[in-house]
């Protein structure tokens, strides 16, 4: 019998190595899997490269992971968001590396990774500093930049409901990066508010089929905050 | 103070809300429109109720509505600025790769963004002032490349008085030649093959006084 639901956070975090590339779902704090991040802090992996849309809010979740010194580099589209106090301090002190990536390029590079596409051309960033050093090619009179697939070692994501096959649904805009990150990592771990029986999820509402997900932890924490 | 400064001092600049409201008023029925961080997200509160304009938020919301009443907040539903919003009947959610397929695939009629600088050739800059100032591009480069038109909502001048409407941008560019119209706290300006063309100004302002606080040459609308 397949059962991807694990009972403890220690089981969920098993095998995450130092130096891993960690894909972290969420847009700001909505859809960011804070319980898994605290599990990762407890587990102890360090020298991490974290891929997330923002660079942490206040002192919680991703910000806390950075604050305890586990993150060597952050790849994100928008660090200058609400209250990025921890990141700002580390960045100004030169204690964390930042790679800024256009948000759509970031999402598409992970989609490509999950879909077996090694690279693709996009018009995003043509002629800007973020395209420097990248191959540019013309198609039908317009210029495009070559971007490669972006793989994660681990994806930490937040779902709304899950079953034991790790089929997942999401809540409103908390879906964001979670489904695409689930496809792009070697090991995908989801926290979920609700566990339902197999067959209990409407197949039309399953946004991430369980084939992309390795482990599920039940974390019924209630409602998120935006600060 | 010179005569132009006196004219400027005597008129009341549009507020951030008024800038957003003016832009909202100019969006045609049926348009699919992305709203960026800053003044643009305020636009969701000013679309005339009788007009169907479908607003997109980069974080996977199509059919975004205005700010919710305090007792009707869905805490899982935010906009690009991480503020609570609503979903209109007919609205839908999608994941980030699909949201950016909407953006990059040429499906949006318009995107409305904030900016640090805009040039008379349509170049604009809104992601980086220096390497030490946390460069933050978000979805701006994707939107500028993918939407059919780009409007910018911004202050006319920086806090130090420097014009943000320039002959050429000095900050790193977000996109080349993409911006088509600028709504500032002083004027509404089209970007044409001839450069900046003034469509409208705050009451009491003169063309000459507007030119006085604008780095690039302005042209009068016919």
C-alpha cells in the first residue's frame, strides 16, 4: 500500500544534505511552508541555496532559516518586499549571495526542469543587465534569451488538502509556486492543512498529482498572516 | 522662485489613489490587465462597476477584485503587493508557471507598472538603482516583454526633485521601448514616435511649468 504521509517532521526531513538547492513555495508568506522550514532548521542542513520568490518576511519561516545561518545563497525575483529585515542585514554585511531572476523566467525554468526540457528561449530580459552573458537568438524578427532548466534537490511546498498518494489541492492564491516546484525537485515534501481519505479529493480539483510528491506531513495550523 | 515654480506650487498634484483612478477610467471594457506593485495595485479599487475589465495578479489570480471589507477577508488571497484582495465572480486561480504563461504568452492587453524612470523612447527602469539596493525585478521584465501594452503609474519627480521622465534612463533598464503611456501626479503623457506627448495635466498647471520639471522635451497633443 502506498502511503506518503509521514508521522514526524524528522522523517519528512530525512536525507536533506548540506549544500542542497531547496525550492521553497510561497509568494510572500502566503503558501510558504513554514512548518517544513522549521523542520529543516531542526534537521540541521546548511550551506543551502534557497529558491523562493521573496527573501523572507520579518523573522519567521525563510527569514528564520537565514537568521540561523543556513542559507549561503538566495535565488529570488523580489527581495525588496514587506519587511525583509533579516535578508537586508545579511546582504549588506556580505554574508549571503543574491541572484535576482525575473519571476516568470524563474517559474518557467522550474517548469522546464519538471517537464524534461533542458532550455528554452524567452523575450524576457532581452537587452537588460539580467541577460548579460546569455545566448541571444532571433526568431521571426524578435530577439530571445536562452534560459536553462532549473532543478532543485528538494522542494518544500504547502498544500491545502492531501491524500495518502500525495495528491494535493491548494487554497486560493496560496497555490503560486508550489505546484511547479513540486515537479522540479528530486525530493518533494509537502505540508498540508487537511488529510483526506484516498478517493476523497475531487479529481478535477487535484492541482498536483501525487506522482510529483514524495512525502506529506499533516500541519493544521489555521490561517496565515501576511506580516 | 521662477514663474513656473509658482504655477506648480499653486496646483494640487494627484494623489496615488487619483493616479490609479485616472488610469482605471481609461481602460476599455473587455481588457485583460495585470497590475504591478505600488500605485498600480490601487487601480483594482477604481474600475467603474459597470465596466468589465479582468484584472490579473502575477501570483496566479485572474479576475481580481477590490480590497475586501475587514470582516470578509480571505487570508489566502493577496495581490502582487501582498495585500488582501477579492476574487470576482468568474475569477480563477492558477499556479505560477501558468500565470506567467498568461503574461509571457501575449495574452494580456495591458500591464500597469510602477517605475523609477521612463525615457522618451519608451525605455523604463523599475528594478534596480544600484547593486547594493537589493535589486528586485519581480515580474516586471516578463510583463514588459509579454503584455500588448505597458502603462506606467509613477511620481513625476523623485524626492530630490529630479525628473523621472528623461531623455534616456540612467538606472538599469527593465525593458527597451516598451512603455506607451505614463500617469504621474502631474500629468498623463503618451509615449509616441515623437517622444512625450502631454494628454492631460492637473488643474492649474501649464505646459511650460510641466516642462520645467521634466528632463525630456514635451510635446503638445494636437
